[in-house]
C-alpha cells in the first residue's frame, strides 16, 4: 500500500454514496492507479452487498416484557444495616477482649485509652478543618466581590455608551462573527479543492 491510500471507512462511505463530489472524484482517481485499493474496494463491496441483501430484522412487539418475565425474582433483602451493625459490634468486642488479654488492662482502662486516642486525633484535625472552612469562606467572599465589581463595571460601561453605543458594539460583533464564519468557510473550501 502506498502512503496516499485511503482508509476502510472511506470505501464504505463511497459504497453508501456518502462522499462529497470532490472526495468521490479523488477516490476514483486514486482507484485508477492503485491495484491494492481496488482489491480492498472489491472486498468491501462484497461485504456491503451481503449486509444490504439481508432481510430486515424485526423485534417482536412484546420482546422486552417476555425477557423480563423470564428473569428470576430477586431475593427478598432483609435489613442489611442490622447485619452490618452486629458485625461491627462483634468486631469491637473481640478487639477489646483481645486487647485486654494481651495487655492485662481492665475494660475501663482500655475504653479510656481509646477515648484519649480519638480525642487527640480530633484535636489535631479540628483546627485544620476550621482553617479550611475559613479559607473557603474568604475565597467565596473574594469571588463574589469580583463578580459584583465586574457587574457594576459592565453596567457603568453600558450606561456610558448609551443605546447607540450598545447597538454599534453589537453590530460590530455581528459583523466580526460573519467575517469569521465566511472566512473559515472559504478556507475550508479552498482546502477541499486542493
């Protein structure tokens, strides 16, 4: 295959009549000089003709209902939260009992140690969380102030321009949009011709 050979998708588009006139002529000109692509097109044509010759497949009207009727009924779900709570409490009791057996400390001593570790962890995280909330509030205040300032500036600019100035800006914007649109369209059409 040569470097200028076309993709399989372009052959399917050609067979389905979906290519534009310039693309169609370009592909046909390429096919005249490329035996490899002619062979690929012949294979694609056989596949295309085989697919288009198949009769249309029609889904029976109650197909979805019949499939849903054949599915087994879901098992009745019990209160899963109760099982999770029971397993969590069991794990806690086993852990505390294991700690008591390994260290020899009494259950109140173990509970006090656990409470101290939780409180020290929360004691470290709570100031960080408070600082994050404060910084978030400041950022929100800055953003709202910026939006307010931008809105006031836009209102002041529009009132200074008056209706004629606003119409002139809108007209220039529309003109620039049209120039951009038609310029891009022209560039695309020039690229299609080459």
